[in-house]
């Protein structure tokens, strides 16, 4: 089949950038991104995009209005499309069976029902959201019960983007994974989607699999990556206790070709929308299928990540003479990683929560995250009422002002600009002794100590 029209339901971190690149690389295909949120759709049609991602605006501006369109008219997008991507949020359930672990699929189900209701021609429906194994079966069941005579093929095409490098990842992916039924109709659908990606991705990098294999591969990939981070973070605690240097340990083991060097950077902990959610989903699946030992193994990856954030905050409190009550703590960074404004599961949320519980005065600077997002993150924890959060946490627009008169500075996000600051100026305007807690190990610690700072870093003992 020749693909002429694509619709993506969901204009978020995955749907927006992915469809922008598909439109850029396939100028003959109309790409419609639809969403129920009118403010988000309106933002996509300006130069103030709803998400921050290096290079994204240039891609959007080149394709927007030519063959890339943003709309709240979901039904029209569905009716006109040959291929429909489902790219809606799949958060961890906060209620009922599987609470705290299973994926909440209500938005996916609503999409499937809407597709079934309004479709008047055969469609290829693509799972783009991260979903548990066999979700496609549920989607297919809903679609097949329409009684309208419309035929659907369900494919799994999980995203493997890293926020902050999403456009680079989309331009040159190390693989594109497409899973579908191994029937003549299913294989034809797989090939149709393959042709869309093949306009710029080498065919050898497009992996075609069974439907269930594709769904499980996404969860497994994120679990393995998170496992490596938790593993090196566990060693960072041992390094601090013994006087070893975690960077030297990571480099030494990373030169082993059987291990490799990627995802061995110790830090205050991983965050983002994928790792924790996907591991919890994997834990739930293992429990559901009667594999408690496997579930416990993966649950420990999450436990170690929580421990690392808690340990970092406790180190701050203990170093500042076992109390931070009334003390100003400057926090540099709130996004879960650099080059994104995404704060989901950011270490900053939990570290600041621990400090606020001890009545610290936390002042925050982040170059991309607005104040309303920071307060919303804290409010969602439910530890304190919103008014109390706003009393204790102050958002500052200037990095030098946020550090002025601070008892300590914490580095939570690895923004490159933090390395370029005039740290002598910052030191001169801080309370003494002046502490820096580098949660990302991105600063020149020797230079800071020469200035007079007392440095506390992950996996290092000074």
C-alpha cells in the first residue's frame, strides 16, 4: 500500500518530534498531529513549542504548513489517515489492581474506541506509546468489534528516543522496531510502515518482529539501561566509604568490551517518563505471570534509585551539621536531564522534598523549567499543602542570585551552562563554609576546592 496520510493522536514528547521528522523526511505524506488539549496544539503552531528539544523548532518550521499540521479535530484526522499512531500518556496506575506498578491504559483504550467508531476505511493502527506486552491484543479486540466492515492491522512501533537528543536520535536511529502479526495482512502492514521510515533510515536498521516481541523489547531495553545506572550508583556509595573514585572505577570496567562504557555515569539518580514507569510495568507483568523472583530482581533497580536520591539529600543535611532548618540551599537544575524541560520523576523533586521536610529554604534555578511546573511537581507529592511549598521553595531567574548567601549549592541537572559560571564570584557571595554537592559530577572539583569550596560529589571522597 502507498501511505498518503498519517495521523498521530497525542502531541506530547513522543508524538510531536516523531511526526515532525516523519513529515520532514516524507514531503509527499500529509502528517496530522491531533490532541484534545487546545493550548498544546496552539503552542505547536507558534515558535514557542510546548516542549523544549534542541533542533526541534527548525524541523517543525520547515515542515509545518507544508505537510505537517496540528489540530484538535481528532475525528477528521482519524477518518483521513492510512496509518494512525497512538502516542498518548500511559502513566503508572494510581488506583485499583496493579496500583503503583501496572500501566494505566485508559487513554489508549479511549483512542482505540474512537478509532473504531469514526473509521470508514481500512487502517493501520500503530502503538507508539510504551505499553505492556499484549496490549495490542486488547486494541485489536476493540477494533474488531465495530461491525462496520472496516479492517484494522495493529502494529507495535516503540520509541527509543532520549530526551535532549530526540531529533538527533530520530535523524539517525540505531534501530527502528516494528512488530506485527505474521499473517499476509500483518506483514503487508509492517512493510507499509517500514516504507515510511525507509525514506531516511537504512533498511538494515529497521527490525521487523512479532507483535509481542516488539512490545516487550521496549520495556526490556529501558529496564537494562536503568539497571546499569542503579548498578554504578550502588558502587558510588561504596566508593565514598572506601575512598575510591567512581569515575575511575566506571572507566576501568567500561573498557571491558563485554560491558562497555555507556550508562555507567553515576549521579543523584535517573528520572524521566520511561525508566521507572517501564520497570514498574515489568515488575507487575512478572508478578501477574507468577514470577515473583524476577519481579523482586527488577524492583530492586527502583529501590536503589530511590536510595540514591535519599542518600544525596541526607548527605547534604548531615554535612550541614545535621540541620538545614532556615538555611538557604541553592539548587541548580530541576529538569530530569539537560536539554529538556521535562521534569517527570526528576531527582530534584525528591531531593528538594527531603530538604523541605527539614525546613530548608530551597532556591531553584533551571534555564528551561517554569516555576509553575516546579510547584506542580511538589504539590503532586502531597507531602505539604501548596501554600507551604510556595513558602519554602523559591524559583529564581538568575543563577548568581540563586546562589547568593546560600549555605550550599546542589547540582541536580547536568546543564552545560553550569560549567561556565564564574565560580569565584559565586563563592565570594556565599555563606562560609561554602559547600557544593555535585549530583552529576560535571564540575571541575579541583578548581572549586582551590577557590575554597568544600566539595561533596557522588562516588568521590575529598
